[in-house]
C-alpha cells in the first residue's frame, strides 16, 4: 500500500500502535512536542523536524535562511507548548557536491537564531545523502502549570492567532520569528486551554485542536487576518508555514488579552460543541463547512 | 571547496567554531554524546545518528533490521558514555514509492529494540525525501561519577575491546547488540578512563581517544580479536561498524577485569606517552606506525 492512500496522519496513527512507553512519558507522539517527566515543577519537551531540499526549501535559496528555518520550525513547536528551548542536535545529510562554504552558511544561520533564543546546539551527525537534508531535534523545558497542549479547548473558548496568515511561501517561511516570547507572555498572564503552531495551515491545524479536544468551531471570514502576501481567503486557511500561534482562551481571558495584547493577537472565532462541526461564517452571514485541508507530504 | 578536501572531521572542526553554549553544557560536540546538566547526581546525554539508504543500508535489506540498526547506533553512543537510554525521537525521510508495510516493519524493528532496553520512542517527524532516511536522536542519563568520555586515557592504561572485530559489513552491522549492559558493568566495578564505541573502525576510533587524551598507544597484532567474518588484520583495524566498546583502564583494574569479565573483554595494547605515537607491534616483534584510517563519508 502506498503512503498517499492513508496520508501522513493515517500513517502516524498506524505507527503509534507499536509504541509502548513507561509512566515517565506524559504525552507521546501526537502533539507539537512529546512531554516527559523532568523535575518537581517542570516537564521536558522533545521535538524534531526534518527539512529536505526540493521539499521544504530549494537549492537556490539563501543558505543562511535555510539553516535559520531548520531551527525555527522546531523552536515554533517548543513555543506551541509554551516551553523554553534549551538544547538542539543537528543531523546533516550532505550530497558530496555541496560546498563547505554553503554548509558553513547554513550553520551560521542556525547558530545566530540559536543565540537569539538562548538555545544550545550541543551536537550532531553527518551522513552522505542524495539531497541536502537537515534534521533538528530539540529539548525544551516548561513549568507543569504552563504546559499547553492541543487537547483542552472547551466550547465557548475564543480562538486567536498571533499574526496575519497566508502567502508565507512567498518569503515569510524563511524569515519568521518563532513565537516563543508571545507564548510565554500568554501563559504568564492568561488561561490558555489549547495551542498549536500553524505549520500545515489554519484549517488543518485548528482541526488537530478540534479532534484532540473533541469540540467543534466556527471561524468568521472577516476576522481572519490576511498578510500582505496572502492571495485569498483559501491561502489564509490552508497555505501553511505561517508559524503563528493558534490558541483558545475562555471568554473572560479573551477580553483581558484584547486589552493587554498590544494588538498582536487576533480573535477569529470560537469553540463550539463537537456536534456543530467545523464551520466558516461568511461576510453575508451564511455558514459553510470547512474542510481540514492544508499542506500534505504524501 | 568540496567536503572531501577537508573530510568529515575537518568540517566538524570548522563548524564547531560557530558554537557558543552556556554553562549548562558540560561537553558540546566532539564526543559520542553531548553532556548537559540534569540534576545533582546525574548528567543528560544527547546524541543523534542519520542513516541513509544506499549509504548505511540497502533497499534489499530486511526492513526490521534496518529499523533496528537505526536505533542501535544511537544506543551504542549512549553506551560509550556509560549512560542509560531514556527517550528517542525518530525522523523519517520517505520516498513516495515506499510502502506502508515496509515503514511498519522498520518501525517494528525499532520498537522491539527500544523495549528491550527500556527506551521510550516519544515522537518524530516525517518528510518526503528522495532516499529513505532515518534520523534518530536520543536522550540518556548517567550518574556524574560514571560518565566516561574520550579524553582521560593515561599512559600505562590497558586498552580493551568488548568483542571480536572486523567483517561487520557481512551481517553483524544489522544485528549487533549495543553494549549498554557491558558499559554499565564496567563503570560499576572498574575505573574506566576513556571509552568510545567502534563505528568507524578500531584504528580511527582509538585515534579519537589518543587525540582527545593527548597520548599515544601501542597495539599488539596477535591480541586483536578477529571475528569469524573478519578477512584480515586490516579489516579488524579499519572495517568499521563493529559497535564494540573500546576503552582504557589502569593496570590494577585491568587485572581485576580479566578475572571478573567472563572472557568478554580483550586486552589489545596499552596507552603510552604522546611522543611514542600510534604503533602496532607485529608477531615478529617489529613495530610499525598505524594510520588512523577507517570509514569516511566524504
């Protein structure tokens, strides 16, 4: 059977059946980060992201920005769980023809971003490969009280995003700032029920929250902030690679956030009961179903 | 400049210059694992290994054994530092044509080995890729007193290996048992000054110990145990992928180890001053220089 028949998420579900972990694993595969025991007050967050030339970046793009992105996507996963990044390992798959200078530029891009966020790059591995491949694994820490996952959204919650969406492929995906500070600000001052970073697209990533939390949602077309590079509503809904935070807070906290958030956080809809499905309210007031479409590898 | 001009180790040296880590990083890149602060009595060990089809395994090999190997090489790195493996992340680069059944077999091979060593596979990532690529990152723990690195071999130490060498490519590289129990046995009962796992070959990996410890060594040709699959002395010295432990202990502990080690540990030479170089004593008593040759990616 080919992967495309069941898709990436179908495959992940099938593989998850094999896993048997011990009690120190608070959350295994299925969220932005795995969560494991650390000390009395904190959990450890673990995540990894593989980028491949021709899939996630092209040979012509600025190598420093490629390196930057390889690290930034994992930082964004740590942010989605409200964590603080601490350590990273970097595996490089290198075609024999790639120049030392290019590798150094990729590496410089990574290390600059690492320093900006207090992250330590502590090791790595190299292998020959047909296409340039960068796999970053990252370890973060989060106070138990401040861990946010996808699974606790409640009917009545207001849904927010941390910035305009759409058109990321036209540049932002190489330069986005992982929303680590914003996530820490949110969990320091507000109750955040569920959070995810938008990598595959608003529709698909919100769907992950709805599935994990067993709830429904309605989004308001007019309230979804579109970036300058955004082509249309569909691009904002499913273009992907925005790497903004998508999160839900109870109504009381939503009001507080609107007044204290310095205009950085956009309310776009609210969480409903599961039976109401996943809907978009158009400018004309009519509601249509949203299909959880977005970027798919297979 | 092409990578082959400076080699993998030359490239690693160049990249290391960019890294600036904080005080929690006890050892950054350059050993089998990175070592970072954990709690009062223990360190955390971090390592990753990337395997690529056509480089580290072939498309025809048993997928369960491929998965097994992908995990085993990182377990071997944890063993080399005398650690206990705890968590792993797995990134898969998948060609669209690879079947779900093959991926499941790879995954089953990983999970079986993980369970045998109390390792939790807690998450991962998937990407499209031209060649099947498996990157495993692993976290282990080690008591501060029992951490062993490459850098503390002393003149007079006896050099040991944990099993016969050579010919691994003819089968053992897919089925080897990571020497976790052996490493824990060694550091529970003996003083181990330096340790590494043999991945690139005895000559090259011992050279890493000599460089890190600033010492020399002499090996006795007749004492180097050759596996049944081993073709010749050169194969034992530089075939690579043996994944046995290579370690040095002071003479007093060497005698203890020989009597309590149940014949599992083979003394093969001793550590000398740096000025004496890296030599092999032949059966005829003549000494020749050993070149630190072994497997090289570039």
